[in-house]
C-alpha cells in the first residue's frame, strides 16, 4: 500500500514490526529525540504520543528533525507514490529528482507544472509538508550522502555533483540533515568500492523481490548495437544529459544492483541516478503489487514463478517515443535492427567506452535525415520524422513529469500515433503503474495462455479488477508469451 494512503495506525504497526517494505514510503519523526527514522529502524519503537509521520524527509527537516545516524533514512529506496500519483505533488517530485530545480530554479519547475511559484509552494506545502526548495534541498542531501559513502570523490566534487551551489552550502546542509560533517559521514561507510579512473560506482537501493533477470532479458532483446550492451546480468548504454554525455552500466552483484558511470560533467550525476532508477523501476512496491495480482487465480502461478516483475522505464523520453513509433506493427528484432541502423547512420560518434561508441540520434538529426535512413511505409516514416521535428522545435513536450492524460492527448494529436503508442510511452516515460495495452498482440497471447479473456474488450473488462497495477499485469502477460504457464480456468 503506497505510503501517502496509510493511516497513522497502519504506519505505527509498520514501525513496530520494523517492516522493511515501508522504507522510503514515509519517515518517523520522534519528538523526544528530535530525529527521524526509516520504518525499519532497529532502535526501540517510540511511544505513539511522541511520533509524527511525514511523507518526505524534507518535511521532517522543515519541522526541525535530523536524520537518524543508525538507520540512515536517506539511504532507503524512493517512494513508489511518485509514480502512482499523477497529481501536482507526484509530478513535482519526478521533476525534482531529475534536477529541474538545480537547472531551472523554482520558477522553471512551476512553469513546467502550469502554476506560479507561489501557488506551487502552497500546494506542495499542503500535500508534502515542504516547499519546492526544501524538497530539492533534501534530494541534494540524499545525493551527497550517496556519494560520500559510495565513492572516493573529493568533497568539492561531491558538493557540485549533488547540485549544491557552494562548498559552504554543502557543508551546512549535510551537518543540518545528518548532524555530521561530510568527512565524518564518509568515515561511516562500511566498505570501499574499487572503481576505474574517472568512474563512479554506487549501490542502488531497491525493494525486493526484484525480478532482475527479466529486466536484463528485456533490455538484451531491444539493445541498440553501438549505443547499448546487455547481458543476462548487466545493461550498459550511452546517454545525452543536460551538461554533456554519459555512459553507465547497471549490473547484478549478488543481492544488490550496482551503477558504474562515467560522465562528462559530474553535475549530471543526480539526474543520471534518477533516470536509472526509473529505467529499472527500482522504487516500485513489489510486495504490494504481487499481493494484489496474486489474489486472482489466473495470475497466482505467474507471480509465484517470477515475484517482483518490474516495468522497464525510459532513459530518455524523446528517444522512447521514437523507439515506440519505429516498433509499431513490427517484431522486436526488426525494430532493433531499424534502430541500430538509425543510430549507426545518424548517431553522434564518441570516444569508445567499453563496447559503446555512439549516442542515439538527436531529434533534430532524425527530423532532418531520418527519411534517408528509415525503411517502411512512407506514411510511417513521415510520422516518425514529424514527431522528431515537433520534439526538436519544442512544439511537443514529453517529460517524466507530464500529466498522464494531457500527455496522451498530445501524442494522439500527432499524425501516425495511435492509442498503443501513446499508452506504451505513458507506461515507460511517466512510469504510470496502471496502463493496459489491450491492442498489443503479445499481451493478448499472454492473456490467453493464462486463462484471461484475450479479446480487447474482454481483457479490458477483466483487467479493471487489478487496478491500479495494470502495467504490471501487462508485464506478466508479456512474460507469459516466452515463459508460458499452465493456463488456469478463468473465474466467472
């Protein structure tokens, strides 16, 4: 159950049982000690009368509390609420995680959300207990802690990588949030990570279970040669970020996932981490999702066979739209071939990193030269290059912080974009957990194999019962095509 919908009693039961599943969904502030903790903190459970629950650490900071040195609540996975919620608060948190406040300030964040800075501040204060500056500051503190304990970067590099404007601001914020100097916080790390020269190597906190093998297999089937490399235990790619290019690799390391990265500018690190977390759906509440889906007999075997199935996100929203449009009505293998050719012909060459030596093409390059490279019906090619031109010219906006309904409407207004593409993009870019693709052939095939109605109308009606987790239903139906289970009789 998402953190913002929990009652006081439900939250208190979670901290009393030290339930790790709720880490990152809320924090517990204790008046008698002046600190706040994650729900699973091993310290003695405080008395109810001394407890205040906050949905964000920023709200606890604003109320005068400091982070617990024992459980380090900033090291918990992120809240699944920001994907589940499509309101202003949820959209703002996705933008903040991507570094919009650092790049464009609060006015830029407010403009993207369609409000004045003052209106946005009032909304976030009422919904989350903190304004946009405080929320961005808490995110910077989280990034700084991650770098201090996970890398050997100098204090100066940590400060500016985390988005602080000065060393003084960095020192003051870390001391205020953690009651420790940055140097003292670094001394608390449990182990040292050996990384290559110029590399950053970090652990990626996430909730379990996480069906890592399925995500890597998904990436491997779609990897664009030259820009992406995937194996059964890793995925790597190049990426264009706000301040320059980057390369990253996510790999499975026992029970953990690790991120190895090289960036042209360290200022892009926080944004990169946020994108990787969305790409691998690391903030999903897998226990809640699996419990809801497994309550239906048709899905129980699939959940038992693959607990923690995730819905892959998108590293770049604009690229995701082009990939979806290229992949319309053709096989995954054919789409991969077409996208590899597009990248080989129009992608920018870079200094080779591992086995990657190019970037996915810019929208301008696809708009101007895509027709020379793409193959297929002329109308589809015009649609792809037209969408790329609209994105390049700013006529079409596509971001992780979009309102889902507005994004869908804008996409459907574009020539050559139908419901499947618009909904698929919404699932991958926003991380909307409640998207069904009833027109998808593989989805319908998977439904039939699991004993679920396979016609679009019947599937749509049946899927209503698993809301708000229809994206995860879709993922299980895709999986059933390649890993079929014995169908169970559909319930009446």
